[in-house]
């Protein structure tokens, strides 16, 4: 598990989450810990190193 910091696409606050590098590709929805809006998160690891991290607003 590694901690990753990013900006919420709704409120622009910096928030953090723990990422599990044991799964190479992940996609899930997580609520912002500040404004509680749902954020779609896409994560990709290669050799257990973070390759890409993307957040999107749910419409």
C-alpha cells in the first residue's frame, strides 16, 4: 500500500488515499473526504510502481 495525494476535481482540496499495488489495473468510485462528491478513480501499476492515476467527475 502506498499513499497518493491528489486534488479533488470538485472542491480542489488536496486529499490522499491508499493505493494497493498488488492489482495492476483498478477502477472504482470514492467519495471526496472533504466535499463528499463521488470521484471516479483509475489506477495503473507496472511492476508494482504507479504508472498512471486519473480522477474524473461523475456525470
